C-alpha cells in the first residue's frame, strides 16, 4: 500500500493570526480487524488549531476511505491518522478521537493529542 | 458586494457595570460553497460579554441573511462574522461558533474567540 | 408600576453555617417586547448560595408574574431580576439565567452573576 | 419522632487505602411540605468518598423512607440528610443533591457538600 | 476460584511515545450480590493511558465473564477490576467506573482511579 | 378507611354536544405494597370522553393522595381508580393507565378501560 | 371582551382539489385559570384539512394572544378555539389539541375534533 | 434441569370481569448461547390480559433467573417463556417480546403471541 | 422562472413487480415567504411507491434548490412539489411532507398525498 | 461475483406451529454507489415470520459483508436482500428495510415486503 498521507491536501489558513478551533466529524469510517479479518466501523473526530494550513475536506474523505480494506487495530489507526494529519498540516494543536461500534459487547473510544492544548481556545463544548 | 458589517446595529448595554454573558443562536444560516457552488446550511451561535453596546437582534438577522448567496468557506465565514461583530459592538469578549450540516459524510464545527475569556462569568452550561 | 421587588419574601436560611447551592427553575415566564409589543416567553433559572435568608417560592412566583404585562428587553430583565433578588435576600453568590423562545429564528440566553463564585460549592452539574 | 439517623448502618470500606467515589441515586423520595401539608416528590443523589465505613444500601432506603410523613423544607431536608450521613459514616468527602418535581411551576435543586472535594478523584461525569 | 487476573492478556502499545487515552465500555456485566444471592447487572467502563502494554479485548471480555457467578459488592468489584488491570498492564493512569441497575429503587455508580491523571490528555468528553 | 371516591368532585362539561378527549397525567402517585409493606411509586394517566360531568382537578389530586398509606396491588389500584372515576363522572369512555417504577428489576404498566372506545375521537397520539 | 374570532383571517386554499393536512403548533399560549386567577401555560396544535380557505398565520397568532388575560378552563378554551376556527375557515376536518404545563403535579391534554376524519389523508405521524 | 415453569406462581385476578392489560418488563435477563457458550443479555417484556389468575412478580423474577446458565437460542427462549406462562396463568391473551444486545453487530427482537388479541383493550402505546 | 419540474430526472425501477416504499428526506430546504420576503427553512420528506420510474437523487437535490429564491407559501410549495414529482415519475402512491421552522412562535407541517395508499406496503414506522 | 445468496444458512424453526415475528437489525452495512464509486453506509433491518427455517445469524453477517465492495443502488440492494433471504428461508412473511446515511443532504429509507402480512402477529412496535 502506498502511503495514504500522500493523499492529504491542505489550503492556506484564512485567519492565521488567530488561534481558533476546527472540528471535522466523519461518521462513516470502516477498516478491518487484523486479528479476525472482520470489518470494524467507527466515527473519527478531528479537532485542531490550524497554523498556516487547513485540512481540505474532500482529500480528508478520500484519505480516510483508504483504510476500508486495511487491517489495523483501534489504538494504531487513531495514532496513525493523527501522525499523518500532523505531517500534512502542521497544526498548532490537534486531537483525533475514534469511537467504535461494539465488538463482543465492548465499545471503545481512543483519543490522541498533539501539541499545546493551551492554543485551543474555545475547545469546550465541541460536538464530539 | 457592499460590506455586510455596515448593516449591524447596536443599542446601549443596559447594565454596563456588570460582566454578564449574552448568547444568540441562529438556527437558519445558509451560504454557498465557493468550490462546488452548492448551498451550505449551518447554525451560528454568538456568545459575548457586552461593553457599552449590545447587538440588536433584527439587524443581526438581516446581516446573517446577506450570506445567503455568498460563496465562502466554513473557516472564513466564522472569522468574518466574529470580526464584523467585534467591529460593530466592541465586546469585552466574544465567541462565534458555526455548526454545519454534513457534506460528503463530514460535519464540521468552527469556533473562534476574541478578547479576555476571564470576563465571561457564567459561561459554563451555555446552550450551544 | 410599583417596585416588584417589594413583593419578594424571604425566610431564615436553616443551615447558614454551610455554603450550599439552591436552584429554582421557573419554566413559565412571560414579558412583553418593548419594541414590537409582542409577548416574549422564557425560562428563568435562579441559582444561589444563601447567606442569612432564603427566597420564599410563592412570593418568587408572584414576583415573576408581575412582568407579564411589562415591556422589557432580555438583557435588562435578567439583570433586573438579579438585582431585585440580591436586594431582597443578600446571597453570598447568585446567578440568574434566562432562556428565550426563538424570535425571528434566533433564540437567546442571558446569564448574569453576583458575588463570589468560589462560595458556590457543588455548582457543577446543576440542572439549568 | 425518633432520630432517623439511628437507622443508618455502615459496613467496612473494602479498599480504604484508595480515595474513590461512590454514588447512590434514590429516585423515589417523598416528604411533606410543612406549609401546605401537600406531599413533595424528589430524587436524592448521595455521592461520597468513604473513609473507614461505607453506607449500607438497605438501611439507606429505610432511613429515607422515614421522611414519608415528615413536614420539612427542601433546603432543610438536603442538609439534614447530609448531616445524618456524615454522622453515620464519617466520609472523607460527601455531597447530597435533591431534585424536586415542580410546585407552582417551579422546580428546585439543592446541593450541599461536606469535607475536602480534592479527595474526590474521578468525580467528573458522575450520573447525577 | 482461581485468580481471574491470570486470564488477562496484553499486547505491546503501538505508540508508547505518546500519552493517549483508551476507553473500553462493557455493557453486559453481571455478578451476584453476596448478601441476597440475587444477580446484579452493571456496565463497566475502563479508561486508561497505556505505558508499554495495552489490554487485549477478548481476554478482557473473558476476564469480566468470570464474575458471573461470584458474590461481590459493588465497591469491591470496582476496585478489584482496577487492581487486576493495573497488575496486568501497568498503565500510566487508569480509571474503572461501574454503573449498576437499580436495587430497591437505588442505582449506584462507583469510580476508582490509579496513577497520575495529568497523563490523561484528552480525557474530557469521554463517552462514559 | 372511608371510601376515597366520596372525595371526587365534578363540574359540568362545558361542551357536552361534542365527543372530545381529556387526559390528566399525575406524575406523583405513591401507595404501599400489601405484601412487603414497601412504598410503590407510579404515574397515573386518566384519559376520558366526558358525558355531562368533568373531573375536577384539585379533588382528583386529593383523591389520589389518599392511596399514600394504603396497601394495594398494581392491578387492583388501577381498576379501583377506574371504577371510582366512572362512578363519580359517568364518562362516555375512560381509560386508566398506571406505570410503576421497577421492583426487583421489573417495571409494570397496567391499563384498564370502560365504555365505548369509538367515542374517543382524537385518541391517537395522546401523551401517555 | 369583543369576540376574538372576529380577528381571524383566512386566504384561499391554493389546492382545493386535494384533501391534504395542515398543522400549526403554537408553543407559546397563555391564559388565566378562572378559579385561582393564576396564569396557565400551554401549547396549542391545530391540524386541519382546508376546504376553500386556509387560516392565515399572523392573524392566528394575534387571535391566540387575546386569551392572555382571559379566565377560561382547559376544556373550554380547547373547544372555543375549535369553534372559532371552524366558523372562520369552514375546514373539511379539524382537530385542536392543547397540552398544559403541570398544575398541582397534574399535566393535562385536551383534544377536540370537527368534521369527517376520513378526509384527513396523511394524518399519521403528524408532529403533535 | 427441572422444569422452570414449576416455579411460577399466580394469584387471583382482582377484576376478572374486565379485560385489561398488564405488562411486566424485565430489563435484566441473561442466558447462554448454545453455539458459542457465550452469555447473551436481553430484556423480556410480558404483556397479557389475565383470565382468572395473574402472574406473581417475585416468582416471575426467580423463574427468569433460572435461564442464567442455560444454553438456548433467542427464538426458542421467547416461545418457551410464552408457553410456560400460558401454562401457569391461562391468560385470555399474552405476548412475550425479547430484545437482545448486539452479537456480531446484529441486534435481534423476537415477539410471540398467544390467544385472541381482540381481548387486549388498551394495548396501544404500551411501554415496550 | 422556467418550470423547475423540467429538471427532475428518473431511472427505471429495478423491481417494478413489487410494491415497495422509498423515502427521501431532504433536511436543507429553503424558500422565501411571499408576504414578508424573509427566508423560510424546512425539511421535505418524499415517500412513494414507484411504478416504472424512480426519482434520481441528484436531480431531486437540484430541483429543490431552485426554490431558494422563490416566494411561495408553505401550503403551496408542498403541493407543487407533489405535483411535479408525480408528473415526473408517475408513482403508484406518493406523499410529500414539509416541516417548517417556527415563524412568530408557530411551527407548521403540511402533508399531501397522491394515489392509492393501499399500495404502500410497509409504510408504517417510516422515518419522517 | 458468485451468488452471495449461496452463503446464507438456516436452521429449523424451533416453534413452527406458531406465527411469531423475528427481527434482526444490522447496524453496520456498507456498499458502493455504482454512479460515483463512493462508499454508502446504511442499517439493514430484517423482520420475518419463519415457516420451517430460521436465518442463521453468522451466515447473515457474512452474506451482508459481501456487499462491501459491490456497486449497487439503494432500491436494488434492498430488494436483492429480500429476494435472497426469501429464497434461502421461505418465510411466511418478510420485510427488509434499509436506512442510509445522508448523501448530498438527503437521507433515504427503502422498505420492501414479501408474503402475507396478516401472518405477522405482534408486528407493531418493532424496534426498527
């Protein structure tokens, strides 16, 4: 598989002089469990304070679709998405949270952050 | 297009001696995506601590309606509304949050703030 | 109109040695918009830490009913109720929050506080 | 009436070496309004960090049932329950919150605390 | 009964260089009340920051099923699960929360933590 | 105990020429379990088509309060209330539904009707 | 008081050849209890199949505001509104439903209909 | 295993002259999947019109607990409970509905009835 | 304005031998009030049984967007959409329901049907 | 692609003498839009009255997973699943309902039935 991060596009932050919070919630994520080969279904929330670049939404959608046939654990995919987005957009702060439908009666949520949270003004009451 | 901020009216803060929090939630916002030309639909929440002037509601409604045919990105419109309202009312603190209906399976929330949040007593548990 | 605050009654705080939080939520408030003459409908939440006196509920209900025919703005009525209650009961801390049904597609929430919030132990998770 | 606190039983805290949070929510509380003689209905949430003793649930239920015919104000009963439970179990920290069904269109919530809240690790997101 | 902790398996944390939060919510927990012999039903939420090892989900499910016929109090089982998981995975921080269906009209929630919460970046807004 | 039905008052139906549906939902009902002596808590919904008399609300409240100390089963109390109200108001149609808080993990709902349901125009979508 | 029905205006049904269902829900209704003089608060839902005339919304709002200071029982006001609207618009079928906030712990719903319900195609799943 | 139906007790229907509907919802049912040996968790709703006997609640609870270690499919257990309850209480009509927590991402609901549904007056709007 | 119905495209019903129900809910509809010139916001639900043709979704979206600047009443737009869709796809049965955000405190729902509802097998429990 | 219906397994109906209703809701369905190549996400509810055979759950899950990479329209896939399940299990009655996440702001629900609905006793109030 080629590096999916290569697919991510960005555009210039229209208001780089202000720390403000952007959140994108992707309700339709699916990957494959590497142990059982069964599909996993989850929701991915990406919350960040842009520096010079913002994440372009269509390329984000296509980037996330590339996990559709990939075998990867919950903990790993959450950190991989965070690393790829940080590499592509160099945000001042970013958080990726994945929420997964139950497997064996257990539902899971994984949350990883990068950078200084103090930059994230207005973070409270975000939708996910 | 003429400057929409010219439309915003204010009235004197009836209790300027106290820092208190005002929130207006506009459930019916629509603008146009500059990339696809398709309409975007969102909810705009404006939360602030007035200084000498309060934002007049009818002019706020008309101001926001002027985005109906305007092509503008989520990140940009949120900051533009904040800048226009700050210019019109000079609040002690203000936050603008836009929540957008899903596009391509992705729903977004943008939050921008201006001024000292410590002035915003009673900010917790606001409705949006 | 005579001063509505004259109507408010209080009773001795049964446990003045402890800072504790009292909240009363009045779901049935109505006043009149001074600009349009149309009725406004809202919910008033009063949250406070009593000092020597507690607010008596029946007089609170009658006090709030006196706004039924009065023309007054959202921002003003919230601060007026706070001032009247502070004058009547001298609480250690008090917050008044009004939530209004939508007008012109905009719903508003106004929150004003008086006194030291640090006295308000157990304030978190209050119902309104 | 005999002292209802005499009814409360406790059992040894099975993990006294750790500060942890216990919450019991009693959805079926009723007492009598001392002014009108009408029944009041509420929900009592008891949240605490045990020291050497935990509150036994069956005796707690019976203790609270003893208010069924007793005339007592909202503010008073909340503090009385807190005092009785503190006397019986000597917790490191305790909070009692009562939520009452509406009377005259007003619903009330009373919250009283005892002891050092900093002991209450994991207090956030409790259910009541 | 053999030690149920012996059943817990772990796997290497794929991103040990970052403090991130993992949460597993098990909706189908049942044990037995040691006093009455009646079954208890609850939901167990396990939230942690892994160090070198992550908790393997299938072994976690089997571990929790071993309480199905065991008589144990709410307060005890919550701390026992925390101790067993800490022993098995040595997390940087961990919280176990159990929520129980009502008994005698009383529903209970027990929350116990281990380790430094400051490691738990992104803990806010977790699902349980 | 004297017959509680003697307490029920009625007033003339202001529109006897039309079959229309009246519903009163009493959220605060309590009686006593005759087997265990423990209090039961429920919600009583009374739905009817009046003939010449309507049920007066204050007397209905006082009538229902008379069950506060009375030992009576769920099935019985529902039918007794229906019989008493039918005797007092002779409605064209009436339904009484009681919903009970869980006992031993079992929550119950009892529904009894009297008269011709075809008279109950507009019955659909009632609130309880 | 002059007849409030005189205030109701109508406009021509734009599609009289089809039986279709129109519903207007007025969330902000208030009148006065004739027994206690206390304000009552309710929600009025008007559902109908127009014949030649539709009810004009602004005049409906003003018509309903005229009950603001009027003493009238729940059962009566529901039927009076139905009679006034039938007189003004001669619908093929009409239903008026009023839902009232609790008084003395009892919340009420009154529903009255006029005309042939079989004309009301598509009545199911209406919002109130 | 002895026949669990032997455990069911009944008591005389206090109002056998009227067809009325009784519903008991048991939120805490667990049995074992006969294929995998894994526990299943469900909610059982029993709705019926009694003839001469009503189902006694405590014996119902104990009867249902006897499935705790029993391997049985969803479809089977629903019909077995219906058959056992019909044998014990000979109702005029009865329905048993089981709702199961998801297995493999699939949640199931099974509904079986016995007798004449036309006897079940007031069946609409039952809680489960 | 050219006829917007000209924009609607259809595709062959893949299973014309079976009566089945198709529903499309468009959450983002906006038109203009012809009296005030203010924008209206609503949700349009289209439910139908196809005959030989199904409605193509992208053309449906574009068709509905053509009302964005058009002045038209609630009652009219609902019937116009129904007529246009019937003309374009000749369904066996069709229902159009519009739900509108509140204006002047009144929210409205309009429902119009075409054709034989008995063809609409499986209509119950549709999502809107 | 080989016929996915070949994958479906069944087992003998344990209670063929009774018409009863079985429902399986699969929350995690994904296929591909044949026009755009983009993934679609939906929920599939299968409700039926078995004759001699019941649908086996694990094979149902695997059968539905075979649509993961298949391009197929909403209307088609719903009918195809119904046809395949009818071929495999010959139910007395069956309904398949698919609910789809929004595309272009439009969310869709497709419902198809096979056989005599009158066999489906207890169909009301099913969960999907």
